[in-house]
């Protein structure tokens, strides 16, 4: 009869840690925001871009307050 090796108890097979993708995600968001802002600027002008930037900044501040990172 054939014997199967138990890989669950094999010390040579370590569990690898998942890579930290925060920096890549933030870079991706930044690049996408740049082209979205540029497209809005070309289509509608600078004022809507500034209003969208202020809105995004306001929402980030609200999120910081809600998560307790910044006092209200």
C-alpha cells in the first residue's frame, strides 16, 4: 500500500506572509485621481476640479474623525 506524506506538519514548508499592498493601492488611487481631475478640468474647467478636491478632502477628514485619528 502507498504511504502519503503529511505536508501539514512539514517544517520546511513555511507559511508565507501576504505582501503589503498599501503603497501600491495608494499609488494607484493617486494616478487615477490625476487623470480624473485632468478629464474634468478639460471638460468643465478648473472650478469643478477644485470643488471635487475640497469634497474629497472633507470626506477624508470626516473619516479620520470617525476612526478616532483626529479630534473633532
